[in-house]
């Protein structure tokens, strides 16, 4: 048996077909580039959105931690029942929020304004919402606080009044922090 060799006949691609083929390849490559760009944009947006969601969650949690004081208009006082202290009713204390923290031997009272709680941004110090902190000892661990005075010791031994340094917090607008500090210096026991 004799094998027949068939010559591969090369069918020439016409110039018009070649242009069409390269045009299709170019369109496909361009669509891949555009799709890749959109995927990168979506990924960046999702990452930024996740970060914003985290900060919103943290700020909302901060808002839940703070309590509203009892305000007595007749007596012109703002009471914090857990610490058994009161402040004079002023524009600054009218919007007062507080966090009374007690665990084991540690007791701490943090005072803040409604406009400060949950308003922190990423560049702010994590403790900006604790404008005033009253502790049992002078060795309060936060380095961004300065002692502003003492009060008569409360039933839980709270005595030393410290204020957050203004320079590390963008949420301290106007004179709200200074007004709150002045009111905190007038804390009394009941």
C-alpha cells in the first residue's frame, strides 16, 4: 500500500479578514482592561466602605455606652446617681453624657458632651469622647490627660479630675470642652 502524501494547502487569510481578526482581539483586550479597572475600583470602594462601617460601628457603640444624667431644673443641678455627685446646670452640663465604669477595685467616671460622643474620626485619639475623667488615684494611665483638680472623695473613692488634652481631638469645637472643665471643677457630693 502506497501512502499518499497530501500537501497542506495553506489558505491565505485575506487582508480584510486579518483586519477584522485584529480588531476583535483589540476590542477583547480593551474590554479586559476596562473590566480590570472596574474591579480595582469596586475593591477599593468596598475596602473604604468596610473601614467606614467599622468606624460607624465603633462610634455607635460609644454612644450606647454613655448615659443621660438626671436633670433637676428646680434645683438647677445635673445628677449622676451611680457616683452620687451633681454638677450645676449650665449650657455645657445640659448636654452632659457620662460613663460610670466600675470593675473590681477600679472605678472611673467619664464625662462628655452629647456633641463629642460618637463623633470621633480616624485621626482622633481613641479617648476623645472621655473629655473629663474622674479617678480614684493620680496614676490615670492615659497620657493624653492632665489633672485639673480634686473633689471631695465620693462613696467609691473618686477624687482626681483630669481633662483630655485638646490638641489631639478634632471634635472639640469652640469652647465646649473648656465649659465642661469649668463645670467639672464644681462637682459636689449628695
